[in-house]
C-alpha cells in the first residue's frame, strides 16, 4: 500500500510531465490544490536538504552589558538587567521573568 509521501511524490512527477497547470491537474485528479501545494513544498524541502527544526539556545555571558537607552525602564533580577523599550510584549516579559526566577534570579 502506498503511503501519503509516496502518493504525492508520484502525483508531483505526473504533473511535471502532464504539461497542465497545477489547478487543472489537481481538479482532474480530485486533489485539493492546497494539499498538493503543501506536499510539493514539503517534498522539495526534503530533497534540497532544507530543514526546519528547533535549536537549543544557550545564554552567553558578556563582559560589557549593552547600554540601554536612558529613558527605557529597567528591571534587575540578580545578574540580569532587562531594559523594557517602547512597544514591548508584556506576555513575553512575564515569561522571561518567570524563566529567570526559576533559574534562581531574584530582584
């Protein structure tokens, strides 16, 4: 039995030799154009080696702290100094503070 990956890989190859616009090809095959497009992009990325994945981020200690603008409010949690500029995301700040507190940072 053919799995989805094999099925769409075969359909994409059929479309390439058909000479038809994708929209007409998909209608003739009874496949939603959006589903075809999803698999076309997905399989092309796999073939090209393009990878979307999460990476671990490690904090880096610097010798010189970045100089905040003088009017930006600042929050100090232990060794961390957070400058909050105009238009900050309150939810992201709350998450950052929670994370730092879990690591032992205290105001």
